[in-house]
């Protein structure tokens, strides 16, 4: 048994009467599981996975929606020491090609609605499908030759991310990354067993896995997994479920802020944990005031979760807090304002990019991980300024602008293209002869890209350069 | 346009998405062509709920693809709520 699963077992063994997990549905409906029920469901899932040929050393790509079932699958895979790959259901041909070529999963577990999209890639691999009823069916058993050799006991998962180079990479998340991340997040949150933490975030993000799944599991909080971001449903759940903590991205908090009624009270709320993108000082103040909470904004990457975070009692607007214990940060080549690239070093960092030694070599130089993000220190608090790598954070999700450019170029008659951000939108600028009708070309390229890349990456506008 | 509800719905969508109303033809795809993601969609839904004093069930919107289908769906909600 790994240290992570041993700690989960210990925590569930002393849980008490509160639910371990509650699923908040789109109409506000609630499903909860206690510790014994969760353990039973994990055991049942390991049996199903084994029947499907999934066991130790199987790399398994997951295309699942947020649900208690998804949590059960994750935990069962970790118990078996299989290695989940967290993918997004929004991915299309280009991302899927990279995942199945570079990460080479031996098996796939997917919602039934996503299976047609996966069919060309799933051939020859194990396939388990989650039906609309929540029942899992083994469609293709995983063959023993689909096991991956060379998997370390330290690997827990492979998490998809981007470095601005145009290609999706799989970040190897190690056990110590999960354990350390949960420990430092709990140190900042200072929660007590029996409290609850609501999260309207996809489980496929490492921030969600560490901060919302494993931190509550290891420290005795009820995790409330929201399958909706409908503000009416979430705001109403704060009172009906007695929510104490919320973890979300700034974009979700903005949505809640615009939906809260003046004078509306939330008696149980204590903190709003935030990360994934910038939170402006004014928003920090507005959130604190409207919800009477302490806002704990932080900073992390798929490779380090987290790097810095504000702690209860000492959070400061505009910063991402103190650097976490066990993590070292230095600012490379600072300018006159002390601003430079954030470099990170930690014992609990990722284990490299899976099957991508060149990207790993380029990311870690002289023992320091180069984040591609610009920042500075304000006294002892770190401040994130902006990204210098060719990426853009959209609702807490990384968009690699080089990947979008390559996709646009593969779909257009243009000789070259640039992809930029205007306001909050992705825009492609094409170098095309004047004879080309740019409006027709825009429609044609967008139509092609629907099948090539995730919808949220498709340029909203395509113009002549 | 002589449908006041439709005009108000499109104003809300335009204000939140920052897309001119002139782009809202009935057959325009909401996600792919207008680039409206789930967060923006929820903000539109929450705003329409407040402006029209209605409740919109997210699960009823799963199959909606186009601007025309969305407007018809909201108009039906308004009629149902206000007789």
C-alpha cells in the first residue's frame, strides 16, 4: 500500500458521522457517501477495473465528468497503482492524437457520450464506459501487453499541461507532490475535521485533485463536489449544506459576486480559496465584503501544487501569499522593480514530462524549474505579474497559443498566422492575399477547428494580419 | 425586431459576451461560433433569471445548440412563469 492510500485509509477510519463526499447536482439535488460506503464503492470499482484488465502499471486515460463515480475511479486506480491520465472531454483530434501517441495509455475510461469521439484512438486498448445510469461496462478488456514498463511506485497520475511550445505534455505527479500539496494547503486553510469544502471545478485539474479531493480526504473535511456552476444553485447550497470553505477560480467567484443579492448572508462561510488565474485587488475586497469571508489566493502549476498561498489570518490582496514550506522560489534577472521570471525548486516537484525528456530538460535548468511566469516579492509575499510563455489562462485552463496557431495553419490557405489575445478573446491574424475573402475564410477555419481542438481554444475572430 | 422579450434576451447575451447583436442569427452556433463557454453561459442564465424573475434549469439546456433555440427556450420559460 502506498503512503497516500495508507493515509486515506487512516483518515477514513477515524472519519465520524459527516459525509466524506457530497455531490451537488444542477438542480441543487444532493447525493452523499460516508466512509464505509466510499470504501465499499472503491473495492467494487477495483474489481470492475481488474475485470477490465486494468491493474498495476496500466496507464489509463480518463474522460469523465465530475461525479462521485469519478472520485471512486480515481481512488480505485490509485489503490491498484495504475496511473490515471487526466484528460478533458473538450479535447478533439489534435490533443487526443498527442495523448494517445505520447502518453500511450493502455486503457480508457470514458463517459458513453464521449466514446464516438474516442473510437479512432481507443482501438486496441482497453475500454470501460460509464453509462448514463452510472453503470460501468467493460467494452474491451485491457490486454496484458498494454501494461507500461518502467512505471515508478512514486507516480500517482499524469496531468496534461502546456508550456507554450505547441504540444500538450503529460506532467508526472508524484506521491510526494500530492502529500506535500495537501499538507501546505491545509496549513493555510487551517480547517478542522467536520468542516466542509465546496468546489465547482473539474476533477481533471491538479489544483482540484490536490486542493479539493485529497486535502479534504486527508484532513477530515466533507468535500462537496458541485457538478454545476449555476450561481443560484451554488449560492443556495452555501446555506442548505452549511458550506465552510469554497475552492474555485477567480472567474467563478466573479460570477458568484455578480449574482449575490445585497444583504444576503451566509452564516457558515469562512474562506474562499482561489487560484488558477489572477485575482485583482478590487475583486479580493469585494468578495471579502459581500460574503464576509477571508480570501486565500494562491499560485501553483501542474508541476508544483501549490508554490505559494495566502494563509488564514495573514492574507494580503494582490499577492499569492508566502512561498509554501518545502518550496524555494527565486526571481531570475530581476528588473528595477524586482520583477523577473519565477524559478522554483522543491523536493516535492513533478517527476518530469512523461516520454518528453527534451521538454523536461528545457524546463529544469541548474536545478531550478523555469515557470515562464513573471513575478516579484512584496515583502515576504509573492506577487504573480503575468505569463511570459506563449500561453493564456482562460477560466483557469491553459491555452497554448502556439498549438492554436499550428491548428489554424493546418486549416487555412494563409501562408502564416499569429494568435493573440484581445480583451478576453483569442484572435487569429492571417497572412493571406487580398484575393481571399477573409470572412469566408474565418467561417471555414472555425468550422474545421471544431473537429481539431477544444472549443474554448477556437479563435473567436479571424482577421487579415 | 418586434418581440420585446427576444430583444431583452439578446441584449443580455450581447452585454455579457461582448458580441454585437448583429451576429445573433437564429442558426448561429452558441459555443462554436459565438465562443460562449460554460462560465459565460451561466452568467447569461443568472442574469436572465434576475431580469425576468424566472428559474432556468441547466439540465434542460444541454441540447440547445443555436441562438434561435436558446431564445425560444427562454421565451417559453418567461411565458410559463408569467402566464
